[in-house]
């Protein structure tokens, strides 16, 4: 199966449909009157659909086992057909559209099986996804943002050439994958004054986003929070908590990180861990959702 461990957990919803077309009005009447010899077509098919949704991963190899929280099956009785709609909800790392389509398919197949003894013209059609919601694609920013982004690597060993810079490169790659570009890239030692001077210059240059990697731990040389916190006009605890929570699910040491996020003027400053894994996971934890902040700065009001 595809590795989804890097994905964030969000509420996922999907609705799929299938249509069962019958050959005569008498068949529709038998369904409604519950006189089909094999039993109550709508309720038996509903039960089959519920089982199908919960067991999708047992039937389709690449589907992950899902903690399904809700399955709703609705029928619309048309003149010569039954329109089936299956809605599935889960709070998980991946979507539930296949579960919804699998459920709709099995509901339709169950109907077909129950109706074929009395109607040889029964057919199944139009199994499709109607809509889905959840995941990063819904919580990111769909518009192209023209943001000026800077990356700062704070590391004594990297700045002195004793160690290869990996964390900064990982951050830059993830920024590029978001359709943005890094316009400034700096490598500096773990010194409070150097950090503050570099950040101040970037803020004066009207950078929208400054991402710092390194110096957020608890060693004597980890001073990035001490440098950044006094500079901030507004901290954003929720983002800091999200980063640590995401990391803690993956390593018990994430709680030792002192990531800091906040605004200096209109520049968003993020101080992230210096390890490659820590920097990568921190980016995965909050991007692209964090870009919504720039819509808020530009007057977005959530439809109010």
C-alpha cells in the first residue's frame, strides 16, 4: 500500500452513486410493496452496503483499513430505476471515496441479485463519485500566491563547513512543491545576534515568509527561540502545537523541540527543528494549510 504516514488527519467525506434500472413498472411496485420473493430489497441492499463500506480494504488491495465513523445510504425511487447514494465519513489520513463507491456498487449488485428472478432486464449503471471533502487539497490555498520566501539554516557545523546542509534543502524542496520559490537562502551560526540581524534584514526586505531551521532544541547552543521570540509581534501557539503534536505521533522526542511561529509585522516567521526528519515533518504538519494566513492578511473573512 502507499505510505500515508506523513499525511495529516482530517475529517474525510465522500458521496457516491449507482443506478439500478428495472425492466418494468411491476418491478418497481414489487420493490415498494416489499413483495420481491427474496425479501425486502431496499433494506437487504442497505445492510450489504454497510458491510461493504467497512470491508473495502479486504476487497481492494491498495485501500487502507479505515476507521469509518458514518455510512449513510439513501434511495431515490424514480419511474424505472432506483438512484442509490452512499455517503461515508471518517477522521483519517486518506480519503473515503473508494469506500463510498464500493458501498454503492455492492448495494446495486445486491439489488440486481434480488431482482433478477422477477426481471431479466435489470441493469446497473452510472457508478461514480459525486463529491468528496477533506485532506490537504481542501485546506490549502487554491489560488496562486505570489509570496517572497526566505530560508535560514542556523547551524554552527553547517556554517563552518563541517556538516552538509540537508534540512534547509528539504524545506526548499517542499516550498517549491507548493508552487512557491525561495528568493533568499542563508546559512548562519547559532548566535542570537546573527539570527536577529538576518531576520531583521529579511523583514525590512518585505519577505512574506521566513523559515528558520535549527537551534530549537535544548543544548547550550540552541538559541533560536531566544533570538526569535522577543522579535515577534504575535505568536501563533496553534501552529506550534500542531507541529509538535504531529511530530510526537512519529517520535517520542518531538516534545523536546521548541519550534516557534509568529508574525513580525506582516512577515510570518517559523523556527523549525534542525534535523532533516524534524524539518520535513514540521513542514508536512502545517503546509499547505498555513498559507491560509496570507488570505486572512489580505482581508479574507470566511464568507461573513
